[in-house]
């Protein structure tokens, strides 16, 4: 399954080159993430699960990484066992990674280890407004898994060096919007939870479907998205979460 995921990364890279609207939509996502980064620090800015590494077009200093080595990425990293020293990282970005963490508490402990005091963990995930639930349930192969129990910490026999493929798209919504297991976030301060509408992403066709909107109309769709975002329970399809490492 993990090898299949790497093949998907290569297919996504090909789609990225031929779809201008998709590139503009992701640039909007990356600009939003960049607006919440700590700047002016000597610490590192790191993205886990970078896939095709497109964040560098907006945040050029960001170190890109994934479970798989690819020539366009800076390094190979595993969220359960990071290679960074304690406190070496100022900003840690997880773009569509959280819902692949079967044991988020174990990964969070590792993220907290490498972050400097008051360092930030930025999570960007599927949003579960009514529209998001519909689209992700019917149009995406990964399970939404609203009622699947969450095993916060990995059991002793879990192979952190080579974790199995896992996906549950509702994980961030359940924790940060519904408040499930929020007591497990000891050592973290939740700075911001922002549900986002993104018809623009769906109209771009994503990485696997045809583009359904002329690129020239993107500013109009972006404006519509800003209006729809005022009703997140209906229209949220993306979720931005900003966490800060709090004092021990």
C-alpha cells in the first residue's frame, strides 16, 4: 500500500504540471499556512508528507520531506521517528498528513520533541462540513471513518520505523472541531481552528479529475469561497489548525 502511495505522488506531480487552476488553489492554501508561520527565527521550517514538494514555491526556506525519497524533496522523514534534534524546528507543517496517523499521540510526542519552545505545528486537513462529508465520502477512496475508535498511542508492537498505511479523513474534525479527546492535547495550546470552503479545489478537479472551471475565473470562485466559509457547518471542506508547543 505504501508503494502505491508513492506511485500516486508521481501521478500527482504529472497532474500538477498540466493543471494551472490546481496550482493556483494550492498556492492559496500555502499562503494561508505561511501567514501562520513564526518568522525571523534561526530554527527550521519543515513540512512532513510533502508529496510533490510544491510548498517551496510559497515558502522557499521550508525543508520538504516524505516517507519516500524523491529527487525533488530535501529529506526522508517519518512522523513517528523524526531525525531532527530536540528543539531544532520552529515550524512543523502537516499538510494532509494528520488523517494518515493511526496513533496521533505518538506522532505528536515526536513533533513536540523536535519543536522549539512556543514552536508551531500547523495542520491542514479535510474539513467536514456537510459538503465536505458528502464529497469525501462519495468522491474519495480514503474512508471518512467518523465512528472509528482512535487509539491515541501506539501499542508496544507497533512498528514506528515502518508504519502501515492508514487513513481516516475525519480525524482532525473530530479532535479540533467536535472536541473528541481534546484532553489528550496536554503540552499544546490550540491557537486557531479555521474551517475553509474551497469550491475552487473541486472545480480544479484535484489531482485525479478533469478541470471543470477556466483558470481565469479563479478570483471569482475565491470570492465565493470566502462567502461560503461563513457557514462552515454546511460548506467547510478544508480545515486549518495552528498549535503551539506550550511550557512543560
